[in-house]
């Protein structure tokens, strides 16, 4: 049972480059989330989705975009990367009783 | 809006010591409350939860009680082990359960 799978695990980007962080889950969960975790800080919600075709902004959406064409996949797109986007990114999914399942994270450095 | 405040770490304890990590929250309505644990290099894992006032969540020797009167959800364990060394996050969900709000995390270090 794979759960929530994130790729890549690590990435270094130059300022102004773009990339897509991949997230896929095999639990048929409707709800999916993207969080970022800055050093010594809690997680901040970037975007979330309550089902295929539906997305909504979280607390810190600027500089990011998402799409949800299937139940399984919820990619996060960074356009014009900035040093402020250096962080660890976590994807999560849930269904029902608020038990979130998190991926193992993507560590992104923008230089 | 909703917010969660945790005691700052790191918390350093000797093995078999008693653990308390304080967590207080601000929220409208009746949120559900959670403790998540993050081991080095891994994602967050749900440790325990409570969905209404006076509920006690428990798992792996950890427990926390939902106290609406003090808006608190303190994490406790009677005897910590080296393997409990991790970062602990308190969190709450909004009434619809659509999103979690996290505290800043508390790093626990347990020495043999």
C-alpha cells in the first residue's frame, strides 16, 4: 500500500525557473492538500482540493498553481521560482474522519 | 481565524521521564484537535485525535484531553523512550474538516 507518493524528494532550482511537484495517492481519497514547512515552523496550507476538478486556495497560495484532473493526482506548479519558496513541501490526502495521510516530502532549494 | 500555539522547543528529557507539551488554540465553533509526529526525514504521522470537548485521545502511551474551557490539548506521556525523539505538531481542523491549522512544532530529544 503506497499511500501518498511525492516526487522528486530533492530539487535545486535557479531563480526564475519553473517546476512541478508531483503527488499521487492510491487510497481513492477525495481530499488532497499541499503544505509547505519552513525551518522551525509549522505547516502552512498552500492549496487544497475536495475532489477531481475542484481546487481552492489555502493560506499561502501566491506563486503556486494546482490542478486536479483525477482523484489520484494533485500536482503543484511553481512558476518563476523565488528564494522565498525554499522549503519542504508536503502533500497529504484524507477521507472521512479527518485522518490525514502525508507524503514524505519534497525538499526544494531556490538559489 | 484559527490558530494553534505550542510551547517552543527543544525539549530535552532523560529516558523514562514524564513528558508534557503544551498546546492551546483559538477557533470558532467546535474544531477537532490532533497531535502529529514527524520523525527525521519523514512526513507527518497522526499520533492521536479528539473530536469533541472532554474527549481523550491516546496512542502508543501518549494522551491528550480536549479541554474547551481552557482551549487546550496538552500532550503527555508517562515515560518517554529514546525512540520518541521527534517533532510533535498540534493541529486543529475547521468545522467542515477541510483544512488543518498547525502549531509551530516542538522538538523532543530523549537521551539514554
